C-alpha cells in the first residue's frame, strides 16, 4: 500500500510521527510536503495529495493542518476525492465503511500523536461495505459532474 501525506506549517508537528507509524506497518509513504515550519498555504498540499490519490500514484492520502478542516475542504474540491476530517477513531472507521473515503485529515492543534495514530489505524483497517452505501457514493460522485 502507498499513502500520500501532506501538511501545512502547522501540521508539520505531527507529520513525522504519522510517517514513522505508517512505515512501521510496511506502508510506503509519499511525502508531498510541507517540509519545514515556514508559513505556507494548505490548499497546495491538499491538491498534491488529492492528485496523487486520483492518479493512483497513491492508494490513499492523509492530510494535516491546524484543525484538519481547511485542508479537507480543499482536497474535496478535486474530482474523485472523498476526504474526511476526524478527531476520533469511530468516525474515521465509519467514513471508510460507509463513504469509502480516500483521504483522512486531522488537526495538529486538535489531537495529539497517540490519538492521531489510533485514528489512522481505524481508518486503514476499515473496509468499504459497499451494498447500500455504494449507491450513495455513486450519488456523491455524480455531484462532481453537475454544473
């Protein structure tokens, strides 16, 4: 499995911990930046990770900013992306099971490292259930083609 990861200058605090956690599980990580604490704009990294997922360079993506909100909104502007911002594991799990999310976002000002790892694990371990949820995911995708 390959996961693209990106963050802004605020998310840089958590990114190395998440990369290390993923690599310890044998997951290949594609780091799309940022690479330092210099002030930067989260939409740049949301787009980079979203593009990696849509192009299938990566299977999934993880985004980190201060709250997770802005970076997830930006990622969701890319057709084919279903990004979710989560601050606890249960919602992360359900987002994969019911919505087949392909990007997970969270905030470094909202959660700590251990909780972030728990959220990542629940999200990665969950599987899309399909069935009645498939129709809804298709309805979401159809919204992307409407004017």
